[in-house]
C-alpha cells in the first residue's frame, strides 16, 4: 500500500469565513463539494467541513484523511494488519474511500483518486 500523504480534517462553524484564510495560507483555490449535508472545502492538506452538528460529531471521530494509490489495496493491507474496516470502499466526488479503525482504536479515512 502506497501512502501518498495526509489531510487534516477541520470542522468549522462558518465555512465561508474560514475559506479565505486557508486559500491564502496554501496559495490556491478551494475545491468545494457537499456530502451528506456537510459542506466541504479541500485546500492543500486541509479539509474544512461545516454542517449539522449531528453530522460533524461523526466526522470528528476520524483523525485524518490518508491519501493512498489504491483503496482496494489499502483495504487488503489494513485487514491483514488487524484493522477493522467500518465503511467502504465507496465512491466519493474525488475518487473512492474507506473508513478504518486501527488496532489502537484510532479511526482514519483512506482515499484514492480512482474514479469508479
């Protein structure tokens, strides 16, 4: 499994007021999308999320998003190492993802850029 990088997940109250800071910080434009009632802005290594508190409460349990070359390969490796895949793989606006709980209890999202 090739790990390509990690993205920090940040829940914010007001996405529109948070985006300009991060756009200037990373020197680029936000890629915006919505997922499950949550508004998302991807900026460099930051993923800003805003929406209903019930949805954000679930999202806060995921420590980070880890980019991999292939989610299916990540699924195989994670399960072989004793991780519990609790969701996915499923398609997303940017590719595919899965959510896994590592043996130490930490929860991560794994994503690739492969279109289904």
